[in-house]
C-alpha cells in the first residue's frame, strides 16, 4: 500500500459560468443598493423634509413662481398626506399631532385632489373669522394692516406682470429695467406674526367671506396674494380649499427658500446659473414676530 496517494483535483468550472454567476451577483447587489437608497430618500421626504417648487402666484410677494424651498414634515405630526406622492388613502388620523401657529406657511392638499398647495395659517381651531372688504376680522377684531413702500419686482419669464393679472402695475425704471410695482401691506396676527401681503384690486369676489367658527382640528388658510389665491375663502367645488382645512390634510411647514430661477433656464443644469434670482437663496419663510400695530395704524 503506497504511503502517499495522488491528490485528485477538481477541474475548474468553465470560465463563462463563473463570469455569469459573478455578473448576476453584482447586478443583484447594485439593484439592492439602489432600492435601499430609494427607500431612504422616500422615508426622509415623508418623515423629515422635502423640496418643493412654486408654480403659482398665490403667495406673492412671499413666494414667486420659480422658487425652490424646503418643507419640514414633522412640526404638526404625520398623517396620510405625509407620504411622498400621497400613496396612502385619505383619512383623518394623525401621529404625534400638533397645531400650527398664526402666520405659519404650510403645505396643504385640497379636498378634491392630491396636489400640494401652499398657503398661510390665519385662523386656528375655535377662532371666529370673517373677511370684509379684503380685511380679516378675527374673533371680532380687525387684523391690523400697515401700508408699506411698493415692491419693484423685476419682470422676467416667471414674473411677467401681464396687464390681465396686474393691470397698470408694469413700469420702466430710469435704468431701463422693467419692473412690476406691487403695492404692499404688512399684516400682523394676534401672536405678532407679521408678513407682507399683496392686495391691488379694489373689489373681487373673495374680498368678503361670512363669519364662521373654525372647527376642532382645522385651520383657515389664505394666500398672501389676496386677489389671486383659491384658498379657504373659495367655496366653489373643485376650485379652492372650500373653507377650513382638516389638519390631517396639512403636510408640513415651509422653512426657507433654497434658490429661485427666473424662467430663462433650460434642461441643461449649466443654464441654471444665469437664471438665478439674486437675494432669494436661503431666505427664511417663518414670519417676523413683532408687536401688533397700534389702533391708529390700522
């Protein structure tokens, strides 16, 4: 009997089979990594914060078409509206619920769609609110307004200042620049939250709204552009917010503007640099807190 036996060797697997197995494993790992990354992004957008784009003029002068901003999702708790793309069924439940403060700028979903709108909180649960001649009357007291200097908003593709929307407000500065001269008012709510509003039309249908009591777990929302905002004042089905909004439909609080584009940009990100508006990046969207105006300044 021999002391040593010849070791039997296993022939190597064909190279093509080994490569196929390695490539398949690599693709599965890549796919898994992408799914984890996507889940993390969706989770962050649903629970913490999410970027938004402003497509309308309803919050001028606070927000302009072309503004990009960050909305925090947690200040008022989470509900069906918190999930990205609003994939959850509409309901009235909330987790760790909270109530906005006067003057907060919030994201809200209207009762007949799943689009995100942005408006300002002007009345809280239990408040009595009325709008008369364009002025808010809150719990029997007219909310103070002060006249501010006009805002010369540069005309661009995202702020064209057309005659139909802003009649007689477009003018040319001595420098030759075209601007929209917007008449400004400063409104101050009971907690001292102060912000600018635009109200340039003398009479329009939403200037008057009969007094109501805001129900529990609801808020009354209005746009800062009082003449061009389909908000809680608008009761036409399928058009506005149709009265006070359930807090379960409020998806978060607007915090700050990241950057703003004037509409001249193209699909190429390199074109965005020349389209950036000056002075709007990192602008806070929280209202200034100040003492309410004296009676004689209303």
